[in-house]
C-alpha cells in the first residue's frame, strides 16, 4: 500500500486555523487569529509555495507560517486548552516554563501540525485581559479554509506583524515593509495610536527604527538586543529583569534559570527525556551560562577601560 503524500504546509496551517476556530466555537472561547494565514491580503499576501530550510527565515521572500497562531481571551484559556486536548491537540510546552516564551504554549496535532496558543503578545505591556478587550472591540471575520475566523482589525494586524518583526530582528524585514513602509501616513498614525493604547510604543519604535526615542524606558534595552541579534541568554535575562513591570514578574525572571525546563528537551527529542539526559542538558546549559557571564563581564571591563582611557586624554 502506497503512503499518502503529506499535506502541504500552507494547507495544513490553514486547516489548523479553521480547526482551532471550530473548537473555540464549540467551547465558547474567544480567540483572535494572528499572523500567517490570518493576515489580510491588503497588508501582505502569504506565499503559495512551500518553504525549505533555506527560505523559511529569508527576509526578502514572501512569508509562510509553519504554525497557526491564536490569541485567546485570558479568562477562556483553560476551557480552550481542555477542549483542544479532547480533539487531539497535545501541549508540547507550557506557559510556566520561563524564558522568553511565557506568553504562549506550543500544541501539536498529528494531522494538522503545530499551533501556538497565546495568552498575551510580546510587546503589549497593557494587562493581557484589557489588551484582548481592546483588540476584540473592533475585530472582524475572515475566511480561512472556508471557516469564518475571528481576526483583529487591520490596524491591529499591522501592529502585531511589526511587534513580531521587532522581536525577530533583521530576519523579518519583509514584515516591516508590509506593515509599515508600504502603509499610508494615516494608517501609520492609527497604528501608533493603537500601540499607545496597548502600551506597545517601545516595541513598535524598535520595529520602525526609532528606538532611541525611548532610551529612558525600562524595556528599551530588551528590544535593542532583539533588534541587533546575537545577544547571549545572560544579556537577555538582564534586560528582561530590567523590563519586568511588577515584583511578581521580576521574581519569575529572577528564578527562571533555576526552573526545570523539560518541555524544550521533550520537543527536541520527541519524547520525555530520561533523568540522565536532563542532567546532561543542565550541565551543558550551566557551562554555557557561565561562559555568557564571563564574556559579558569581559566586555564590560573592556568598555570601562576604554572609557577611562578616553577621559585621561
């Protein structure tokens, strides 16, 4: 018996979006489809071709998402996750594993592939429930795989696209082009106003090249590191600690390196790791973190030395 060919990635992600909406409708959860297949064609149509390992990250090729992204109303999160589990979705990562991915959970379906369920979106500093309320206020309906799906307004779609680009640095230049460069002055103004409402103006400035205007904001260092790329985990950790808004947030960031992160290794191995594999993983991580700290301290010392030399001339 001949094996059936795999479902093309574009079709699979479209079907995943439609299925997520169907499950949300059944359980009564409010969700907003973001990025990828949910992006309006007037902003930037996705590619019809299948990406390869060399084209997925290219900044000058049309975008094609490898997963279906949705933002869920925080109060509806648990009911949605419970329903998705009943329909064959498996949570591969959790929200509480720390790092920079506390905002979402990766889910896997044998036929439909990956989905990314967001409880918040990176760059929004407004309370997640209030942010969702604002986005839901002027949401619209868009057909994805012939299923009516709830999506944000065009202005919000642009903003989400730009914040995603800011978090991924130079690799998302096409998103900045479609979301900002090709937008009219009126559209840009509306996106700016929405970013202020969602307290996302610093992240937007990072995407549009105006981050220096917000150098005094606590989160600006984090977005600068995202923009330039190549930052160590220690540098990102320091910047996240500085950007934390509450004592609870700071405690979560502070203790993050101490927390077990089995999820990432589980995804890498496609099975639950053994105790020996976990031990090896954490030994490698510890050595890597120590090297990051040593490198950071050296660069700081070099910077102080050069500053001292300049001041004595």
